[in-house]
């Protein structure tokens, strides 16, 4: 009686469905079948490579030499006792904390400035989030263009403002190249902090401020006593997400300084990339990657545990 | 102590007045900071090469030119990079969102695997790419996936999966399940309730997840740098060609940058309503 009607929501379909064993089986295991593709993908391209790389890090993996000899902890010790590796880790920590701190400050200021509506707010919003949608490679390229020594406009503008010639080598001289890398990162990721903190600010119930106003609390006190505590969980979340991305810093360095001069701007990711793909010490690089992974995991554990704790209900 | 009641009448004025001027100056300066690099890139892309080195800098060229665009697209194989980027990003987006939506539905409606499974997926988001890219490179070399679009599609699908799963998980959780329940009562299979009821209802969330997956793939550099070389290279990796020759190819690099950033900015600004959920994997509602 049922000619497979297109309307799926028809009680008449109940009978024919029973007969098909396969469809009944798939329906019974429905929830697992939905999960399987994603789990298989992650297993094959994340878990399996990690296990494989653990093996690589204990052998001497070389395309030229057949038979990968077991070398124990040698690859790990080569990384640990490499001064460049240690410097890159220090620089990674310094740069990522500086980046995240500045982005948090600026992002919070932007969010406070944007929280109340004003004419043109939508347009300003659209402009402010633009950097989030640009490839970090292009961000690096854009800032390199602006900062390039003889002819980038930055030195010229600074010279005009200060009234004397400015010849800062933004991409080659020691303190300035860190400033340049921080500027590029802050440019790209301040909007990230801003957008999340703005969502947090909007969610604070306005009656808290009204009550405070009646109690005679002034603007700064209201910020300290209401805004910051209410915002704390969101700030924590924003820092967690941002910091875990910030420690990967690679793209802008690749474009702006290529790690140089010398190894002055090597971050951990850049160091491991260089060891693995320009020197082709694959085993040493995977050993280093495992060390970096463990350090990141510790950071994740620390931050995410706090995050779960500070979550309001 | 006693001062609190005394000041009460005057408060309302004090709170409203102060911030406005400083607020707009700050916003204005920050907008300048955001737009300046993009403007400079655009101007450089249409400048005749002679204008690069001029001091004072040429703020807008007297005779704009498009030669850098043609050079970037053809001489530097930017066009092939665009085609590769489009194919890889679109395919990975479709796969990631399809697989991710399926998993998210199961997690949201059946709590499959409890907290462990969903947090295991989330933890993938925090995995540093450098830790997996080396072994993936070695594996790809041995199975012939190195420098193929397929290899990059699989890699991008996996690395955008946590965001797709968690965005959709948040979406399904915010969606009432009564429609699916009604469908089940009416004799639908679980599959039909999912495919014909839940998925259409979740369409806005799926579109948002797709936009963010696409932008992530379109702007990705690191995996593409390692996993491709001469044939499957994507748009961001084309910029390698301009390194080491600083100065000579400013125009080409800028032209390519403008071509590359236009679509992702357009998409991102259109989808900005979902931005907060996208950035926080659904943890914060916009």
C-alpha cells in the first residue's frame, strides 16, 4: 500500500522498515555510526602520527640510511642541550606572554569603548574584526612592507613626527625586530580578545550597575567591583584560547625575519621546523616536537582546569 | 562612611559624561591602525615599480597600474595557488562540516561517549601543529599523498574538525529536540529524524560552521608549507616566492595579498553574527 511516499513522517512506513535488517541494525547503532567518521579521521591523522613520531624520536630516521637504528634518548638530549632550542623556548614564552598581555589590554579597552551603541557602531565593528580573516602570512607581508628600512613609510612618518631622521632597522636590529613581531601579532589578534570580551560585557546584567549607582559607586569602582569580577571567567577563557595559539607563533616569523638575524627570532615552532625541514634531522625534530607537545599539554592542563573551575555553573 | 548618602543626588550626571570623547578618539586611532597596513598593501599593488623606493613615500600613485596583478597571477603561479586553495578549502570545508555535524548531533542528543569523547575532540584543537606535521609529512611521503590536494584536504578536514564539532554541538544543544521527537513518534527512523528534521533546522549553524572552516583553510600556511611543494601548493604558500628578493616584487606580493584577503574578509564580515561562537568553539554565545 505504501508507494515510497516522499513524506518521511508517515506512520505507514513503520511496517516496511522492520523487514530490512541492515537499516534496523544501523538505526540501533545510529549514535555510534555518526561518531565513527570523525573518530577515524582524528585517529588516522592525529593519534597515529603522534604514536609514529614517538617511534621516530627514538631511532635515527634518515632518508639516506636504510634501517632506522635505535638510539635511545640521544635525539632528546641533542635538543635539550642545544642552546638554540632553549633560546627559542624562552623567546616563545616571552613573545607569547607579551602578545597576549597587550592584546588583552587593548581588547578590553576596545570592548569597553564599543559596549554602548552609537551611530555607525556596526561599521566600526566590521572594520575592527577584519584582521581575524587574513592569513598570518599576509599580515607579516603587510607589516614588512610598512617597516622595511630604506623605503617603508613607518620610519618616514616617525621622522616627520619626531623632527629628525629615523633609521630603525625594524626587521634586522635587535630590540626592534621583537617590537615588529609583536606589532604584527597584536594587529592580528587584538580583535579576537575584543570580540570575546565584548560578548562578555554585553552579558553582564545591567541591574548590577543600576544598583551600584544607587549605592553611590563611581565609574572606576563599578569597573573594579562589577565589571572585572563578572568578566573574569570570559577573560580566563579568552586568555586560554589565545595563549594556546600564541605559543605556536611561526607564520609571521617565517615571512618577516625568517628566524634571523642568525637565530635571534627562532620560536619553538620555527626552530623545530628548521631542524626538521631545512637540516633534515627528522628524528631530532620529532623528539623536540614531543618535548614541546608535553609542555603545551601541561599548559592546557593548567589553563583548562582553571577554566572549568571558573565556569559559572 | 557618612559620605555615601551625601553624594547620592549628584551621581547620575557623573557616570554618563566622562568617556565619550576619549572613547571615539581611541576607536578612531585603532581603526587607523587596522586599516593602514591594508591600505598600504593596496596602494603598493597598484604602484608603478619606480614608486616603491621614493622618499617621501608615494601615498597614492599618479598612474595606477595593474601589471603586478597579472604578474602575480601568471608569472608567479598565483592563479594555480588560488585554484588549489579553492579546491582544497571547499572540499575540506564540506567534509569537516558534514563529519562534524554528524558527530555533534550524536554528542548532543545521545551524549555518546560522555564527556570524554567530546573533550578528546576539543583537545585536538590545542594540539600544536608542529607536533603532528612532521610525522604526517613522513607518512604522506610513504603513501604518495605528499604534494597532493587530497592529502591537504584530509589534513585540513581533521584540523578544522574540533571547531566544526564544537560549534555544531553548541548549536544542537540550543535547539529544542521536540521536532525530532515528534518525527520519531510518527515512525521516522533515527536517520530520518537527523537528516530530514534536525539538519534542515540546524542549517544556519551549519552555514556558520562552514564559513569558519573555509576561512581557516583559506588562510592556513603551516600545513601547506610542509605538505605541498610544486603542484598542490595553496595561495598563502605562494608568498614564499617573494622572500629573499625584498624590494623587487613588492607589487606582486601586495597584489596577491589583496586577491587573497578579499574573499575571506567578505565572508567573515558577513558571518560576524556567529563570530564569537566560532572563535570560542561555542563556549561563549555572541
